[in-house]
């Protein structure tokens, strides 16, 4: 286990503050201000606000990988006359770009197409230089998560935003959840009583093909269950803490069932100066499948939000499906009131920086692992892990406090 005491977020004096980090007024965002009326956007997108409004020109850097889902969205919104697709850019070949101009070099693309908005969907360690070039070229950003890998980089981008007046929405799409707003309202109204803890758990299975999907897969300081696939779980929990967040301590336990540099199984506990502890317990070596839940436990009730699907149960056993506001539409329509501005993700970057500075993950004894399938579809399972992530989240515990998972290297 590694832990750290309190330290400052960029731009804050004294304790950490994710809202007050020399953020321009327009980039303050609405982390706690997503209204119900704003939220469900699963219907077809509405046409542009006025027939005269010229659709904004949107470019995408990093058009393969997850960029493909952005391309589908851009096409859909373009057909609805909500935007114009200015260009795609990727250092690799882009398949089926249609009529959209394709560039290999983002500087050339910025100079020639002058987009109003750029979606950056390149590997995390490439985000900062590309983001700086885009804002200096006069573009607003939809920057994929994790936005930055270090607080100093976070600060550098924030300074560039302040200087240029551009804004940056971070691709934590689950922050647009109407369910999250409902949970926040339940906390604020006292409906759940005193909040004892906020936690998240998830159990996914990722095979050998996943861990060789791209050059940065499984690489130290870039990838990992906590840092990448379950980043949304941590961000959702942090978003429910009293704002501004001031972090008192961070503890992390990381394990790996494969020969990778990062964690495929981990627990994280963040203790804020004000508010309840946050625990995140996740694995990519699941026996079955737990999609990802945020659990808020109070003295008078509890809430569980299945954040990938926006399903919510609020002090009842019954689930309801809530909707979600779309980050790109929010950026296009309301850039002065962003759902996920860079500033509100500073606490996430602080946690990430701590994870990356922690010792490399502990390799689990192969005798306790089970293999399924072969070739690229080979899976490694940690028997009992699905129940363990659930229990860790409920008990606000690290794995080593409630199981025989080791805390020391063999
Ligand atoms: N929001 C989400 O749910 C979600 C889901 C998946 C990935 N992501 C994020 O999206 C980003 C990309 O992830 P990915 O899985 O698609 O990675 P990837 O490696 O599969 O794809 C990245 C693409 O960027 C291109 N690229 C790399 N450097 C470039 C450069 N300098 N200029 C132009 N193109 C460049 C690569 O050729 C590749 O096509 C990461 O930040 C990741 O965490 C977010």
C-alpha cells in the first residue's frame, strides 16, 4: 500500500481546491449544476438553435481507436446540422473518412482548417502539446480523459486556457449523468442522512488482445485499471464530494495478474479534509461482470448509480434509468457553463499522479489465478475478485484489510 498526506492542487493556496485553481470565470463549469431538464439526451439531437446560427466547425485528432466513436457522433450531429466536420487527423491511416479532409499532422490541420472546436482522442501522454497547439490556434477542446498525467501539465494547460480565453471540456462523459445530479441532490438535501462513504466498484474482464491493443497499453504512468478504464468510477466519486475538494491523504494498492507494468486490479482510498472517504475497488480480471457502480452510503439511506448505464436506485430496491447530457453538445451550445471543465478534474489528476508515483503493482502468485480461452482471447481470472470489489466498496476498505491479497512483494 502507498499513501500520501495532504498537498496542494495547482493554483490553490493551502489545501487542495478543484474549483478555484486560477480558472477563468467562463471555465468554472457546472459540476454541481447539471439540471434535470438538461440531462436526458438519448433522443435525436435537436436542430441548431436558430436557422441563421452557423454550425461550429469541429475537428478530431486521433481518429482511430476510441476516435471511431467520436467520428460516429460527429457524423450524426453533422447530419442534424448541429456542426460541420472540419477534419480528421491521425498519424496512422484513417479508414473510411468519407468527404472529410484527413491530415497526418495536427499543426497543418489547425492552420488550414481553423476549427472552432477540436476533439483530442490521442494517447494520454500526447495530450498536453496537442492541446496547447489547439487552444493557441483559437479552438475550444473536448479533451479525452485522463486529461493530463501530472498536475504541472494540468496547470500549464489551464494557464493557456486562461490566456487565450478558450475552454476545455474533459471527456468524463458520465459527469453528464442525470442520475449523478439526483444523487448529489439527495446528499445535499440530507435525504441520505450523514454520508459515511462514497465508493465505486467494477469487475470487467480484459483479454490478451486488450493488453496489446496499442503501443501504450499496459505501460507505466499511462495505462492501468484505475488510471484508464475505471477512470470514470473515480471521477464520479470525486464529483460527489463537497466542493472544492481538499485532499488529506491518498492510499492505493495495485496488483497485476499479467506481465504488464500497471495494475489490472486495485483499490484506492482518498480521504478529503472535508467529507467522507472515497474508495474505488476494481478489476480487469473478473470472473463475471459488474458494469461499474457508485455507492453512496448514508445513515438514513443509500444510493447506487450504475454509471456506465445511468441506472439509479435511490433508497429503494427499484432501479430506474436516468439520462445523460452530452459533453460535445454542451460544449457547442453552452461553452460558458461546461459540465466537465478541466478545473473540476484537477483532483482526478492529483490521484493519478499519486498512482503513477506509487511502486509498481504486486504480481499475484500464478497459483491463485485461473486461465480461460487461448490466443489473443486468453483471459486471466482472479477467483473471488467480483465479490471482493463489492465488499471493499461497501466496507470502504482496501483489499489487504479484508482479504489475503498481499501488501508486500513476494
Ligand atoms: N471517454 C471514454 O470512455 C474513453 C474510452 C476509450 C478511450 N478513451 C481515451 O481516448 C484516448 C485515446 O484512446 P484510444 O484507446 O483510442 O487509443 P489508441 O492508441 O487506440 O488510438 C489513439 C489514436 O491516436 C493516434 N495518434 C497518436 N498520436 C497522435 C498524434 N500526435 N497526432 C494524431 N494522431 C495521433 C493513433 O495513431 C491512434 O489512431 C485516451 O486518452 C483514452 O484514455 C476514452
